[in-house]
């Protein structure tokens, strides 16, 4: 998919927001939802999405929503750091399929990184154990201030 197009209300993140699909939730407030990536690139890979948006990518989003979203990203990234103590944290956001975007609902990836540990492929690695994701989500959630 290109940078232009129509928002699909049946994308996986829209389904998660509606409660039609399960997710290991880390954080939720009136504006953002954070949950574990089911195809994690590393342990603790978390996604943060806006709750009230039909933007497919960053270029389509309103500044007011972006401001709240990036604050949510920072809040969750701090909790991921406090929980897992990684050597670094990669925060990624893709716009259009050629850039690597595979779900066309604006979202940020929070990916803990450890020295010498390679990342699994984006959206191509094996699916994580849902029980492990839930337990990790609870640990990260406990560190959100």
C-alpha cells in the first residue's frame, strides 16, 4: 500500500480497539492504547496506537492527536526500560508498505535492544506465546507512572 489510500476499519488494530480481537494490553487511557506485538522483534516489543483516529500513517494525523500519542510512546518506553533494563530502545514508525508498514493504522514500535542480540524480522518472526505476552504486559504496566 502506498502513502495514500482509504482507512480500512477492519484492520487488525481497529479490531483490537473495538474488542473484536484480543491483545496483551500494557496501557490505555482516553487517547492511546499500548499492547504487546504478537510478532515481536525482541522481548518486550510493544506497540502504541491512537484510539480515536483513522490516520493510516503519521503524515495523515492531526497534530493534537500526535502530541498525545508521542507522550504515550514516551510513557510506555520508560516503563519498558524500567522493566527490562535494555541497553537501548528503538522507537520506530513506518509510513507506507515500501518503508515496512504492514498495518495501516498509525502506530509506533517500542523495541528493547541488547548489545550483541540481533532483532527478529519485522512482522515475519514467529508468533509469541500469548500467556508470556500477557505476563510481560502486566510487568511493564506495573512500571507505568
